[in-house]
């Protein structure tokens, strides 16, 4: 039985299930729905109406999924509150974590002893512990409040405006191409976190080069890092924004495409502004590198890089390559996201 | 009593819920597929929703009381469930317990019925 609504229904039921069970349960549900439909074969009414009847009879995908995962009646928060509770909890925890992280980040940036080149590990550790404790207590508090409120609503049977189930409102099944995996989102967030730590919170340490000099020194010039601080923050914020939109939609939508386009734009701007500065790499590194290997990192071993004019030709070669790669990759990402978004809509 | 009907419905559903495992295991002594089970129980006067039976069959299978096989010889493949030896042993024990409980409950009720008449 081929019907768009049936596919959507089965997808909605199995969406959050473990992968190895999805195929089997989908097949079984398909069989069940086909059986229920064939029973109605002689009844009056169009095929579409019958499909709607059957899907309504089966109940909302959430309830059915809950049956599969093992419904427990002696629960603190039962259905239909539970589905809404989970949704609200996810959003609240995400918002609290984001809010606390951003506000602490701002306070760290303001407190940062930029004038002092030897930012001690102890100072950094203190900030980190402070962030962690407030995050932990914030999340715990948010969790407790949401849970208590929903437990009371459930006990008292208060009517919550849960969107009534209607087969016609089932979201479309995204094509394989249009789906966005959790791994991709987690990858983005981890990258943003590491980037923030190295280049925004700890510009004086950033990537420490050990063994090329008596004392370890940072690979990137802390002064230029501090100079482009706000651009770097904007870069991280767009990545996090993109991750949030991806998390909510779970597929390539126009909103996700817009977020990706914005991130790409900001990352190109960041690459050109930050990496396009010849002073960006710590001059000590350039000197020591030339002493040790006899090669200059600037230009093509000291000569202008062919094909590039002006300042670009004398940039450190690795930076020039990085800029070209970042710009190309950003443009490619926008194009591929655009294809995924607009092809899958037809 | 305002919520009489609702309370009654609640109680009867609770009562039947405890018996679904027994009834479903009993039916699965013959190989059967989900929708056939829905129909046969409905005919026999113990109707259960399809959205209860399908997940229940899976759960019983996970517990090792049933096993399943896809029959792909027909136009629409069907998943047939059948009781395992372990499931049969479980069923016999549950059946004995049900009979015993049923007897006891009847006794309790009849005893009181008797005293009330006097």
C-alpha cells in the first residue's frame, strides 16, 4: 500500500527508535495498516479517507511509539503530558545551557587580564570551575521545575493544550539526503567549543608551540587575536545558531539553509580578516622556523606567491592555503546545502 | 456518583490488562500474525486495539516467550508469531495462577453475597 500519509505515520512512530528495530517495526506497521485497509475495501469512501480513518484509529504516533518502548502506568508524568514534557524539557535545558555559557563567556572576556602575558592555568581553571558549577546547578534547577510542574499537571489532570493528533498534520518523511544526523550537530558544537577555548578565552596560550624555543610560545599572535575578538565571537555564535536550527528541524529546511549561508559568510569574513593579516602568526615562530630549517614561512620561501598580488603574496604560505581552503569549502557547503534543501522539496 | 462510568471503564480496563498476556500467549499456541490476532480476539469477545497488540507481541518476543518469522510467500509479507517452549511453560504457570485466583476471588465474592442476603 503506497500512500504518503502512511509513510509519514510510520516514520513518525519509528523516528526515535533504535536503528536496528526501525526496519522490522516499519514493515510490521505497514502490514497492519494494509490489513486494516483491505478490510475496508468494500466500504464506501475514497482511498484517502480510509487511510485517514485507519491512522486515526491507530492513535497518535507518539502514543504508539510509547507502547513500543514500554508504557508504564505507574508513572510520575503519563501521556499525553509526557510527550509535551519531553519537548519542553529539551528546549528549556538547551536554553539554560546556552544562556549560562554565553553570559559566562561574556564575563570571562571582560575579566580577561589581557595585559598580562602569563595568564596562569589557575585563573583559567577557576573560570572553568565557575562555569561548570553554575551550569550544573542551573540545569538541575530547570530540570526540577519543569518536572514538578508537569507532575502536578498530570496528577491534577489539568488540560494542557496538546496539539490534537490529525493524520494530515504529520510532517513529511525527509529523503535520506535531506536528513541531518546528530553526529553532524555534535561535531559543530564541539568545534565551536574548542575554537572558543583556544582563540577567544585563551588568546595568550592558543596553540602552544613546545620545543622550538626555551619557553613554549603561542603559534598565533595574541594581539591580533584580541583585535579580531568580536569577529571570532560572531563566528562561534553563528555556528551555535546553525546547530540549534539543525537540532530543531532535523532536516534540511529553508531555515537551516539560511543559517548555513550566514555561517559561511561569517567564516569567509573571519578567514579574510583574521588569517589575512601577515602578523597573525607569531613572529617568533617565523624566526625560529627559518633558523631551524632555513626556509621562510612568508610567501614562497620569501618570494611572492605567484598568482597573488599585494599583501597576499607575502602572507605566510600555510595561512594563504588555509584562506583558499576555507573560502572554497564555505562556498561548496552553501551550494550543497542549497541542493539538499531545494531538491528534496520536490 | 458523577464519574461512575469513567471509574467503571478505568477499573474494567485495569482488570483486562492483567489478562492480556495470558490471552495472547494462549492464542499464539497456533502460529498467528498481528492482525489475525486482533480479529480473532474481537470475535471471541476480548477485543484489544491493534496499537496494543503489536507492541505487546514484540515485548513478549523480546522476553523469549514468543518467536517470530516473516512469511514472504504472500503478496504482503506477514510476521507470524508462535509460542516458544519457554513461553509454553510460562503460559501453563500463568494459567494455573489465573485459575487459582479466579476461584479465590469468586469464593470471596460469594461469601459476602451470602451474608448480605441474610
